[in-house]
C-alpha cells in the first residue's frame, strides 16, 4: 500500500523532511516504524523513543498498534500540551 507520512516538530527536524510517500506492507503503525528505523540513522534517531511520540492515522489519534489496512496517511508528532 502507499501511505503519505507527515512529520511534525522535532520529528520533522530529525528526519529532515515534512513528509514523504512510502510503499509498505506493514500491518500496523509499529511495524511501519520498524521499517522506517531500518532505513537509516535519521529515522532511527527520530523513532528511538516511542513513548515521546504520538501518531494519527488518517487524522485520527491512534496507538502504535493501530492497523494500517485501508489507511492513506500517518502522522507522527510529539505529545501536545495545553496552555
């Protein structure tokens, strides 16, 4: 499947891009993250600590065990704070 990935804040800075389109067969967000980590060091650095990240699948907040079947977009960002 083809997914649009969107990166925000320091995730974008570590990867060096605001987003990209990828081909994957990953069944879950966690499996997608493992594929990305294996690509190169900048992805490994961005996804080193999943407890410091949140994700959304098709603009809905999701857990990393969320399925990707039928998804079109996955976004990664640091936890949001109020204020």
